[in-house]
């Protein structure tokens, strides 16, 4: 019991509290900096993703235009084949886009 009283009597010094609070402040500042960096990285990735989607939409439009411009109006067989090619290209682009967006 005497040892317990002696332990209880020796309270931690004020400097140890100040040191601990300083550590907590430094750690919270580091975490705030890390969060800011992560948010900036996320925004950059979103911009890259949006620009890739825009390019993909332009490629879709270009493929549509080229396929339909090259179709002769009188030939239905060629039109059917071109439509199949167009569908295949659009499917391939969507698969590519899905693979690109899949988490690694």
C-alpha cells in the first residue's frame, strides 16, 4: 500500500503534458497534409478519367460517322455488315472502358 501511495504521489510533470499535446498537434497537421494530398490526387484522377471518357465519346461519334458515310444506300447486305462492324467496335470500346475502370 505504501508503494501505491508513493506512485500516486508522483504526478506527471506539466512538461510531459505539453510535449504530448505538441506531438498530437504535429500528427494532426501531418494527417491534414496527407488528406489534402489524397484529395488532390483524387481530383487529378477524376480529370484524367473524364478526359478519357470524352475521347471515347468522340471516337464513338467518329466511328458512327465513318460507317454511315461509307454505306451505300442501295445495298442492304453491306449496310447489315457495316452495322455489325459498328456494333463490334462499340462493344470492344465498352469492354476496354470497363477494364480501365476496374479496380486493381
